[in-house]
């Protein structure tokens, strides 16, 4: 993102006004944990009014992510803070008459109803698609489901680990290591499917803008993440006469990793023929590229393990700084390895002001992530801190509360 667009973001923050490309869009968000809130975070950053609806009953009131990790008030943990800025928050008991009236009133003025509650529960409450369409005929109703409604898993619960396992993603670790399957050390299924839900909702809004017609949007977690996983990993099972071996050979190679240097690690990815040839020359192995196993892209794909082993040998001959300087001059793709703590001080991320240092009256100083996508006319922005539980009840529910009392 350019410096100019960052200045626009700062201007937005100072004015406290939504000017993003989704300004004017109203979303009622009944999602929780990670997948749904990640999707609605993107809407909120881009200027939509997102009203987060939480339940304040039970031992753990509200979104459970409020309580994961330290926060100054004990109810806005770091993951919750990352996912829920720029949103308003209300508490509603949708099982009560008053709560149903409040939610109905909110939905009557909404563009999108977004949730990841199992549909059987929403049907019991009267807020399945048919129920909500009766309230707002042109609503875009986005349901983040665990599994498609037509399959045998339809009523099963779905979480990140379960979907990594069922999609084949966890097996890739076993293919690479020759050992046991493993989950990625990231909530990769939740966040990936959240992105699917984002684009699907935007597509439905675009259709409504053209036709005036709302619709039901189903985003099944297993199907979406399997789609994501299989783009490269269907591989040998793609064609009828293929060898049937699944898993992209480059991705599952055990040597696909940052390579040790004399004093650290570096990522090196020569890509086109000229880069490979020059890399081996620099590394003191000029004859390697002449080897028919490595001289073409197709051959390198078939011999990835051998190729990566040679890169590893060459990488160990210089320091990280030496490699960074040399490979940059030679226009060979490479990047310094960052441990997690190093990312906070990465010079590029610092120069684009990626980590925002923020202040809130209740939370004090805290760190946020600036929205990474740039818009020349309608920049995304950070306008408000993650909300306290029920923070906006008085402002938002007053009208619906009065409506409920008058019935």
C-alpha cells in the first residue's frame, strides 16, 4: 500500500467516519469465534456498518474469543481484538419475545444477515432464510455452514482442526515428513473459508445492485477448504490417464523450507531457467543446470527433492546478508527469514506502517493490523476499537425496544 493511501487512512481515523468502498452497507453479524468474524472484519474495514449480535446468557456470555488470551478488561482478548474492530456490538436474547422483536427490527433495515449458527437452531428461532426474507425480501443471507446441506455430514459440527483433517490438508504433512499427519499451526481453514464467505457475500450484493434481488448464500466449510486445498494437490488424479498420485510434488517435498545459511536462514526460489542457471553459477555449481534432470521446468518438477538438496548445500556457503545482497543484485527471488518476533520489526512492513499503534480509553495502548488492500478513492480504515460486550445496546436497540413494547 502506498504512503498516500496510508495518509488517507489516517484522515479517516481522525474523522471517525467510514469512507471505504462498502460505506452505506449494513450487516447484521451473528457470527462468532474466527471464520465469520474474519469475513465481517473485512466488510467493516471497508466501511460497512457491521452490528455484531451476541448472546449474553450462559457461563461465557458473548463471543468466546473475548476470553482467549490477555486483555485489559478480560473481555477483549487479542484474537477478538484483531477480528472485531470497526464493529458495533449489541446483546440480544433471540429466544425471547423482546429479543426476536429487536433482531427483527435490525434485519428490517439490513443489507446482509451473516451468521455461522447451525441452521436447525436458526429455524427454531424463526430466523432461517425464509423467516428473514419475510422481514426483508431483498436481504443477502449468508450462512457459514460446516458442511453442505445435502450431504451426510450436514448436521455435524465443524471446527478448523476437523476440516483440516477431512479435507486432506493434514495428510500433506505426513506426505512431506513420512510421519504422522499434522494440523497447520494456524487457523488456516477458518480464515480461508472466511475469505470465501467475503467474496460470496460481495457477489450477492453485486447481483442485488443490478437486479434488486436478494438471495441465500451458503458457504460450507469442508467444501470450501477442500476446493482451496485441491487446486494444486489433486495433481496426478486430475486426468483419467494420470498416475493417481495426489499432492503437488514441490509443496510436499521435505526440503521445501527456509535453507540454513552460515548464520541463519533464507528463502530462495529461483523460478525461470535463467535464474536457476545463474544461481548455480553464483553458488559454485555451474554444471548443475546442464544436467538433464534440472535443465527444464518439467524435469525440475520431476526431480524436486534432488534439486532442493543442492540448493541447501549452496545456501550454507554464505551468510544471510551476503545472499540477500547478491540475489537482489542478480534479480533472483529470495527473502530473509523472519521468526515471529522479527515480523514486528521487518523494515518493509515498518515502512508501509503495517502494524498500527492504537489507543483506546478502556484498553489503553494496543497494536492492530492495518487493512492490507489499497483503494485509491475509498481506502479502508481503522475507525474504532473492538467493542465491549453490549457496548451499543442503548444506541442501536432503543428503536427496536420501543417497537417491542408497543406490541
